C-alpha cells in the first residue's frame, strides 16, 4: 500500500529506490510501548519535512557512503531504517518476522571481479526458498544459489562481463488470486509490488582490445607477483578451463567454500578418501561442485566439457560433463582406479590408458585407431582433433586419429608433449647433462634449443599465441625442490628466466588469456604441495597505438570533468566542427553527467598507418546511478609529435537495463582472413546467435560473413570473414536474446576495418 506521507516527502526520482523498498517492506515488530512507534514516526516525518527540500536531489542510498549527507540528514535516514525498516518481506514467514539485508559491502562498487560470487548477507534466519525465487539480475545472468549461513551467495554460471553495471533486485512474488467474498463470481487480480533495487555494482575493466594483439614473445612478457590459491593439500590437481577458470580435485567434504578439506598434515588426502571436482575462480574461490566422487579432470579445448574418472567398487567410469556438472555421457569403463587424466583430441575424442593400453573413444562416432602399449609416458592431443602424440613402450610417435594408420616417428626418448593452438608440437629429449627442445611443425621436426649444461627442462606449456614456450628448469640430478620458470621463443631464441631463483615453480600452466600462470610449490612447513598463480603481462609492442590511446584518455577525462577547454585542446578543426555540428555531444547536459567511459574497439585504419579508429562507450549517470550510454567512433590522426582527435560520430542514446548489449568488438587479422569477436554483457540464448542475427556487411549491404561460432562461457560470438581490404559494417540485430527471452533494446552497428 502506498504511504501518502512518504510519497509527499520523497518526490525526487533519485529517492524512489528507497521509497519502493519501504512500501514493499514489512515493519519490524513494535516495541513494548505501542505508542512509541507512532510517536517516533511523527517526529521523524517532521524532521524529514524540515530537512528535505526540493534542492536535495541525492539518492537515498548515498547515506551508505561516509560523508555523503549532513549529520542531521544521516540521523533522519538512520531513524527511518530502524523504525520503518528497509527490509525484505519473506513469504511464508510467521507474522511479524522480518529480516534486513546488508548492501554496504557491494553497493556502488566499481571494481567487482568478473569471476567472483555475489554475496548478500541477511541479518537473521530467512525463508531461503522465497528469497531465491525472488532474485533478479540484470543484465540476464544464469547463477547457482548457495547459502553460507544467512548470506546468499550467487555464483554466476559464466563469468560476468567486464565494464558492466549490474543490478540485483528482489522481485516480489504475485499473490495467489482469491475469490471476492462479497461477490463470489469475481476473483481479485494478483498484486505485484514494485521491484525494489537491492544493489548496483560495476565489474572491473577489461584489457583494451588491441588493433594488433600483444605478442607473448619472451622479450615482451613481464612477471608479476605470486599468490597461493589455497593451503597445501587442499587442492590435489588443477587445470584451466578455456574460460580462464579452474577445474580442481579436492578431498571430499561438506560442500561450500569454507568446508573442511579432509587433508592430512602431509598435504595428501587421507587413505581411501573420496575426492570431488569443483569449478574454482582464478582467485581461489570454489564456485560450483561439478563431479562428486570424481578425480583427474581434463578440460576440452572448447565447448565447455571436461572428462574425469569416477570410481565405484573396483570399476571406474570415464565421464564427460559440462561446466554446470551435468553428465553428458559415460565414455568408457575400466577395471581398477586410473592414475592419470584422459587427454582430449579436439572436442569430440578422448584418449585414455587402460592397464597399459592406449584407447581412444569418440563422443559422437567410433574411432578406428590402432592400440599401443604405454607405460607412464607423455600423451597429448592436438586442438584440431586430428593428431595424438604418444610415448609408447615401442617409441614415441604422432598418430593421425582421423585415419588410424598414418603416423610420424619421433626421436628416441621424446617426451613432455605440448601442442600449440596453431598445431605445432613441442617436446623434449633428455641427454646426459641436459635436455634438447624439439619442435614438430607441418610433419617435420628439428631441435630448436638445448638447455644450459647441468640443467634439465620439463613441463612444457605454450603461450596463448604460440609465440613462445614456458618450461620448468632444474639442476641435473638435484634433490632440491627449487625449479625456475623459463620462457623461450618458438624458434629457440631469447631464453628468459622468471620468478624468484630461490622458489620452486613446477608444472606451469598458462591461462587462456595469458594473464596468469598456474604452478605448484612445495610447502616448507608441511612438505605438501600447494597450487599458486603468478601474474604475467605481455606488452602490445605497438608504440603508435599506445600513444593514440593515451590521447583518447586525456580527451575523455577532460569531458568527464566537464572541462570543455581542455577537451577542445585535444581536437583539431575537423573534430571541433563535428561536435559543433551536432554529430556528437562534447559535454553532458543538465540533470546528468558523464560518469565513466571505456574503449570498445581499436582499429588501425590502414596497415602501418598513423590513423586509428577508436570506439568508446560513454555512460550518463543521474544521482550516482548509471541510466544510459552512447558510443562514439573517434578518429585519431598523428599531427607533429602527438595524436589529436580528428573526427567523431556518436550513436543514439541507449537506456541501461533493457536487454543485452554488446560490450566490445575486436578484429583479429591474418593473411588467411579475419575474425570479428563480439562480446555481450548477458548470458544469451545460444540459438539466437546465428548468421541471421549477427552479420558483417560491405558498402552495398552484402553479407561477407563466412561462419559464426558462440562461446557461452565468455558471452563471445566470433564471425569469420575473408573479404578484400576495406571498411565494413558489423550489424547485430534485435534477434539476439538473453536467457530470459529479452532482445537487444536496439540493433547494434559499428564500422570494421579489414587490412591485408
């Protein structure tokens, strides 16, 4: 029911969030004196009328920020919280029961990690089923819901989008229609209360999509800090997913991030203890239990699947699951307990070892491949699904699994196989006082480097762009646990050592994005092994691009400050004319302000030119809450010693929270064609992402797209194109919908530059 006194006082739209909360809340139980509540309410209303004038157009939630309101107004706000109750009505709770939620920890934050859960604590016991049913997240986000005591934990099924403002709200449930007793033939309509906003937060910025992707050449990579994921023994093995999360095996125990692990003091699981497979964030938070009682996970290169072993009695099953934990198939069965993970060969074949015999199973069709005797040697499948490198008892070889017969014999002792995304195979051959590093490419292998005398190389792992190989280096025959990380280019040049020379770095695994390296280190206290990550960055290596982006930042920061003179100083006459002619708006209008910006796309207009096209997204905010955004295409041109804004064209204003939107666009060029990568801010309906809803068109409107793929884990649609060099148009229609069936509020289009 509307409270007329509240409606009279809180007239500004900026206050409506709290007004809605108050109107849909259930008051707390009254104090012992039944007249005290009425008395205090009257006092607070009087003080509010005196304090709140027409000029006070601030959001009521701003009292959560220290110093945001004058002390008198803060006292009034606190009084309303205590007496009127910013509370959630919990369905099916006993009369008079109400519990407040705490939004202080998350509301208005602008650096929320995309891989971390959303936590909303409550002040007491709640009807958890009713709360879970009422939660709504925009942009649309599929989540699993967990409880840590009285704290609701929303774990996104896919990582959140970067640079995106999310709104979490309780959506009050409609009441059940009931007959009108005075008029039996009439039934009252369900009543739905206004949706009260719980919290707004913004995720961390994403790296700027470069015109020329950064190279992981060894001279470009910089090592950062080390960070332990968890205590020794609490993670038994771990591997990356293509989305940059982790599949980890942990000792079985009660579910939940703070659960006991059941590890022994030595860091190993207790004898005969069961293990579970969890999905874990790169920061070490357990996100979702995927496979109870399973072990040894192996992630498919793409497609969101993983293989693992599950043992019951004296029989083990090779199970294929998706990253929600759903069982897709039981691919094979073996006697006993396997001691090694299966190996994916592409996305639809899995190789495994059954009592010393190599076997290959197809998820969709049988595989006709010769079996080999193997011991504990290396085994690795290529990303394209055609080749399998095997260290058999009769020697090492590469098998073509598509034919089952074609094979390439490798040098004696070849081991440590690692395939790159380009289909090259790196491997090592031990020798008396060191290690030779080999590369197999296009069916031909050759040594590319030799370790320094007295050092051995192992644990090969390719950089994300296949430009370099990461490896562990250790003294020959040493009993020391110290092993260093080294990076060497694919041609064997520029060997570079990373990390502390006094620390152990074993089993390195580069994350798909190249921003982290996962490795193991022995714990000095317990002797067990712990999993760690270290940050790594690769410079773009394009000084011109970096200068252009620095100019964009100077220009945009001046506009956000409202400094028109400083902004105009960054433009030439062509750009000034564009803003004066109405093609774009230089400064925000009255009643709102430019709140933030980020770069959507960066494109070099011609190969090796000093002209760039930079797409920026600018957000408007009212009373601290983002309400709309628009995009500008800025042309930058080098004039003398610096870049200047040479042209600008703006899109229409688009409201926030009305369906999915495009977050970023990247054009990845090569001599064989180009990929246009489009990221969205919502979990999409995969069937809505197709060549009819996302296209690349030439100047005549002809579609030049070849095919499109969709990666739900990263909200990423990739369009393959191979047209002549020139300027094209990306078009995303309103046929793209999120998981709730909501379409893009407006069609999206942006210019694309294809270079050769």
